[in-house]
């Protein structure tokens, strides 16, 4: 399958590498065509790895992944272009983290809105699925870094799009029952609001190889 990844940071490159290893084709998108990190990534990725602008990545992908900071995701996706994203599944892995000069963390948007919802509102013809934002990039593509049964969450309006994303997550190594569907895209609020808690847990453990494990009475 062809994937377009909007974002050349740790998450974009980690997801791109895993998708290539799984036999998919990837275009990694950045603001400019000559991004040195993206060019270096494409060079080592081989024939199925490409790089270009956000618009190139969006046009290329049958599935598109937003891997930019939630505070700039709308700008990045506007540059990608609504026409390139129309009808496509967009997996949004972003978090809207804002750090003050003293290191204090807030989220923007928060409480009554989320990046997932902002994207779905601005791109109504795109099938937005929130997911993967609650785990570290390495755990995203290698869930066995954390022992035992643990969970991912997804949210979105389009049931088929969520099934398509779940199938990709299964290829990453997430067992079928480990992906919990929280409902419509408004559930992205809670998923994004886990981040201040997640960062405290990382401080507690001193590393990022951990995850949430949800137990129920059934
Ligand atoms: N790090 C993790 O383990 C982890 C885990 C879960 C979720 N997340 C979330 O995943 C997302 C990506 O994180 P990351 O650390 O990989 O990357 P990042 O540093 O947050 O974002 C990198 C991308 O943002 C683009 N960018 C920067 N400023 C921009 C602007 N003003 N307008 C448009 N695009 C802009 C960059 O473009 P260029 O390519 O042109 O430089 C680059 O492609 C974030 O929302 C993060 O919270 C991260």
C-alpha cells in the first residue's frame, strides 16, 4: 500500500521505516523538497522510500499520516492541500503540546476541542482517525518493547477508516483486541489530554517503554 507521511521528525521517520520494512511504499513529506533529514531517510530507505513536500506526500498516499506537532498540524495539512486529502484515511498521531519558557506543559486545543476534531472540521472530505498518540514512537511500531497485554485507542467518525487503521496497527504487531475504539472523533480530546499524565509517567519510570493496559470485568 502507498503511505504519505506529513512530518519528518522522530515519529514520521519511525513510522516510515516500519512501513518500508513491512513492504509498503512511503513518501515522507516536509515543508520543503530539499529537507536534508528527509533526503537522507529516502536515500537509505531504498526504492520504496521517497520524499517531497507535504503536498507530494498527501498526493502519494492511499493512507496519509499526520506526524507534526498538533500546534502546527492545520498549517501542515493546509500546505498538503484539501484536494490531495479528500476521500483518504488520515491517521492523526499528533499531540498539541505547548511548553512555556519555564517548561510548564499545557495543551492547545484542550477540553472542549482537540487536534483530531480541528482536522476533521477543516477537512470534512477526509476520514480522520486519531490513534497512536498515546505511546512513544518506538512502541508504536514495536509493541513488544512493553511486556504483557496493553492497549491503543482509536477515534473517528468513519467505521471503515478505523478498520483500515486497525489493520495497519495489526501489521505493526498490535494484537487485534488491543486496539480500543473510543467512538467518534470527539474522543480525541481525552486521548490528547492523556499527554500531561503520560509525560509524568515517563518522568517516573525514566524511560518511554511503557503503556496503558485496560482491564475490565469481562
Ligand atoms: N515523539 C514521540 O514518541 C511521539 C509519540 C506520540 C505522539 N507524538 C506526536 O507526534 C507528532 C510528531 O512528533 P515528532 O517529534 O516526530 O515531530 P515534530 O518535531 O513535532 O514535527 C516535525 C514536523 O513538523 C513540521 N513543522 C514544524 N513547524 C511547522 C510549521 N510551522 N508548519 C508546518 N509544519 C511544521 C516539520 O517540517 P519540516 O519537515 O519541514 O522540518 C516536520 O516535518 C507530535 O504531534 C508529537 O506530539 C510523538
